[in-house]
C-alpha cells in the first residue's frame, strides 16, 4: 500500500495547481458563480481538452488516460482548493463511474473528451428517484422527478436511477435551486413521458458509484481543508492585536495545531481510500464510509475555525472564508449526513446493535 505521492503524481499536482492558479482565481470564481450560466465553460473545455483530466480513470481504449483513482483524487484536491466552477464532480466522477459500470463505452468516451457533460440522478438517501419507467412502442419513458441533481442545470445527459438505470438527454424540465453553496449548482428535474434509454438494472452499480463518489468528494474536501489551513495560518502571522501577531497567542496556536492534525488525518484517509479504489475493490465500501465519516465533519469544523480565526473580516462577503464554509457544509451532506455514514460504517463492521 502506497500512501505517499510518487514523482509523477506530484508533477500532476503541480501542473493542475499552477493551471488553476492562472485560470481559476478567487475573482474568476466569484464572477462565474454570479453568472446565469453558473460554470466556466472555457475553463471546463481546457480541463477536458487541453489537460484531458475528465478521462483520468477511463481506459485508453475508451478515450481516457488509463490512470487511477489516486490520480483523479489529486485533481479533485486542487479543484477543491480553488472551488473551481466546473462540473468535474458531476461529469468526470458521477457520470463517468456510472457509465463505466453500466458498460456504455460510447458515452464514457464522450464524457472523457468533455464533448458531453453528464450527471447522475439519485434520491437524497442514494436510492431510486421518485420516478417510474414504462415501456412504450418506441422504447422507454420516465414520469416523475429527481429532486436534487448536481449540475443538473447544464448536463447534456442525466443517468437516472429508478431501480434500473436510464439515460435521458431531452424532454425534461430543469429548475435551478437556490442552495447554500453558490459555487456548486443543484437542479430539480421534472420528467413527463421523457424519452429514456435503458442501460442496466444492476443494483450493484449504485453502491459502486456511491463509494467512488465518496472518495472523490473526500479529495475535494481535503483540498479545501488544506487551503483553509494555509490562508488562516498566513493571516495569523500578519494580523496584529495588542502589539503582537495573533498567531503568537497560545489559544490561536492550539487551534491551528488542531486544524493541521485534522488535515493530516484526512489526507491519510483519502490516500488509503484512493489506493483501495484502485487495488482492493472489496475493501472500498469500508474505506469510503470511514473516509466520509471523518472528512466531512472535519472539513466543516476547519472552515468554521477559519472564519472565526479571521475575526471580523472572516464574516464579510468580500473574504473567501464564507465560500469554503458553505462548500464544507454542503459537501458534508452531499452523500448523506455524518450519522448516516457512521451507521453504514457500523453495518459494514457488523457493529449494529441487536
């Protein structure tokens, strides 16, 4: 088991970090999140075309890079550090993983190239959406809705789980929802005799997609935690109160030390989970549940501490602290609450009470 990045992985991290520093700075993130479109189309095209990052876990024969989940996690860490306004999590994680598990190699290739933006529609508890599928003379149609779909406002194809998996590309309405996090949009989709293409009825795909999503989301969260630690530590060195930098006070030192320890623990869990996704599929459910049970609450606590340690400026709209706070809270709930993650972890360890 390797929990330390090798030379190629460190080079990938450096390349993506520099690219995002040049093209996804704070000013650009704020500009895009307030725009009607809600994502940076040019940045997305460069990420998928110029860098080829959407197909990292896709085999080369299907148009991808043939890398692993450890490499994808590195990219997601950097996206989480900057809150880059692109649909990477929805398209290059959820949709790619679902399409690969369903064996739809043509769709996988389109997603990997960035030609198509995809997402997945499941219920809030990661079960079937409240929609029904019925067969007609010309194929299948869906009726019902999907309440919370990540990047559902811009997706070209939505992989809908109703108990079976369907792909829909047209014939449905989208309503962009007002949510806590302005940097990641969520939409409600309404289906009414919506034409659908049946992919598979394998229930195992849902668990696979959820576990890989847990690893990917943890990578975003670890990147965000790292950025919060960096900015808060730098602020503590330059902010002066009573003639001293606030970082010299013991109470601030202790909180920064706790934040550093949480970041280190979260990164260790992430590296283990990403390695497991690549090399030990049987151990993935346990690693994914363990990672989310810790990392989600840890990121939110880190973001909350970051706001507080920045003092008055941390509570203003002009400072980015509130953006990480909002992303941390929504990410903590994105795949289920911490209690739900702990309950799943208990089931996997056979620790449920009789």
